[in-house]
C-alpha cells in the first residue's frame, strides 16, 4: 500500500513538474524601456533606432504572459505603435506558443526551445518573413537590470541575419 501511495505521489510530482512554465519565461514579467534596433538598408549597413517599451504580466492560467509592446513609429513623429502578444508554455507539445492579432485574426506560432537556462532561451521555428520562407531564431536574454530580444532569419543559406533587436532596461518609476 505504501508503494502505491509513493508511486502516486512521485508520479503526480513528476507530471506537475513537467507542466511548469520554464524559468526563462519569468523574465518577461515586468516593465522595461529602451530601444528597438532595425537594420537600415538606406544607411549602408547601419541601424535605425526606435524608442520601445515592454510591459509583461502573467496570464490568468499561470502558464505564460501577456506582453504589450510600444514602439515609436517614425523618427520625428510622436506616433506610437502598440501590439499585444501572449506567450504561453504548452506542456503537451513542449513548445512556447505565441499568439498575436494581425488584420483582426489570431496568428499562432509554435516555437521550439533549442537551448535554455534560467536567464535565457533560444527559440526556433520555420515560417515566412517578408513574403519569403525562412528559418527564424529568437534569443531572449535576461541580464541584471536589462532584457534583450534578438530576432534573426535564415533563408536556408546557413547565414543568420538580424531582423531586429530590442535592448530594454528595467523601468524604475521615481516618486
């Protein structure tokens, strides 16, 4: 009888542990402010810098986060672009699932986590970027006082090119 109870408790513990949100995802919680960097073809290999803010909150199911992204639209204007994403952990597929609304329709992307630790993760998937089939890689890295996101694409040639990068500092509100 004790064996049965022990197997049940251990089995339940292992199942519940495998369903947990990975540690690296908790870096998404909080408020961050900084810049988005985008390669600027017109600048001869330079980068365009846009103001950016990220607010991340846990979702109600406690398996992911709701992210609100704000970026400046164009240099010299005060226009701001906002978009929302949900990132949640699908324990059945062992994938990070990102959902966002595009043209009033949900777009769901399944990302495979190829490397992770408590403070960073490398996520990959196939898909389409700027109308072309691409391999995509997103690197999420939490540093002391800062979070970074880097999005890279590969057209199959083996060369990864940066599509954009966010470097955001912890937002500390002053009284």
